[in-house]
C-alpha cells in the first residue's frame, strides 16, 4: 500500500492510499475516532476482486499533517477533504463505509453529495446527538456499569462542577503542559478500553509515541467539545436526503459505546435501510462484527481475517 498525499486549501496534508484495481467498484473507508486513523488491515474487510478501496487519515490524524492540528478542523472541512479526494482520484460514484465516528461522517458527507454515493455501509453507528455523547461521559450512562473506573477518570481529570468530562479533557490537551496532557490522554484511553473490554494501554516512554497519543486525543476532544460541529440533534436532521440510497447498518447487540437504539433510530428514518444485529459489542476487534461486515456488506464469502482490528 503506497501512501500518497493531497494538499487542502488550508495547507493540511491528507494521507491516503488505494488498494485494488481501479476498474472495480470504489469504496471509501472512513475511520473512527475522531482522532483515530486507517490501517492496511482494514482493507481486508472488502473483497479485492470486487472493490477498489480508498482509505485516508482525517485531518490531524495518523499520517496526515500537521499531526493533532485542530485549526481548520471541523466536520465540514472533513467533508471537503473527502470530495477533494474523490475528484483527485477521478471517481464518479462510490460506496461509503464508516465505523463509529466514521458512520457519522459517512452520513454527513452523503447528505451533501448524494449523487456521488452508490450505497452506505455503517458499523457501530454513532448518531452524534448530545444524548449519545452523554451516554459515554455522564455518570448516569455507561458509567453505571463501571463506577470505580469512572470515578478514577474523574479524579484524574478533575473537571469543574457541571463541566462535561470531554470539555475538561479538551482544556488539558490544548494546554502547554505536555506531561499533564499526556496523562489526561492516557487516562481517557484507559476509560475507553475499560468500556470496550480490551486491554488498557501502558504508559509509553518513547516521546514520539507519547506525542501521538496526545495528538489523537486532542482531535477527539476538539470534536466532542464542539458537539461534532453538527448540533445537539446529531445526524438526524437531513436524513431525508438519503431516502433513495441503500444503507446497511451493522451493529452489535451489546454495543457499550453506541447503544443499539441509535442504529434502530437511523434504520427507521432511512427508507432503504437494512439493520443487521450481530452478537457483539462495538469494535472491529470483535469477530462477529468483522464477519457481518464481510458476509453481508463486502460481497465476499471469504473467512473473516483473524487479526484484531481496532
């Protein structure tokens, strides 16, 4: 996979790669986060005999530069980047895949450019409403299942009275105290790992790794603090623009990050939607999620890749 770059009008360098033959059906892979990145392993979810996979790292993420930059970094800028990438690759129409936050971005892009979207594939859909974020950060949400870990997170971040945890995280990550920023980022990743039931990350000693963790979480907190730049109703407004586009939603029945009810709400609002419920949680590290994606969405009868995909 050869890494390439496009330069945005705001001078962000967006890293992207293509996998497969250009004569196949193009499919855009939108990673989660915000603040995550794409990996070559993700392309294994799609049949290379049928798909031309386009992957990129969103602004400030992964191999895109400036790393961790939140200037000129909003949902609309990301949509602009997707369209610039489509034009650069001379693609007329493509399928659009998005997982978690990537599902949010997929829907927002499709609303603006429905004529260029063949179909939409969503995994672990994050509807980006205030209630969806509150579920993850407020004491009456998923914290009820992990009270000790939640209290530990609060002690580490020390939010002001009534201050959302993500806003406090944002304050710490735009602060010039790098050590405090790193500890805040690490504590948040511990919380995410606890909720998703995956191993918690260990503290790094490599300065580059520590800075990357700060940068990733800075982008994440930036979007959370600003309600993902789409308002408290999230992706729900404007879904009528997608009434003619087939949408497949793959969602874990026991998803602790994005409850199944959000995917059900989306399925009800989209006339051509199909909801597939897997016996799983949220992440791509779960075999049932990967199997559902491959068998029902990738047009493939291949065995799901055994490697963990986070």
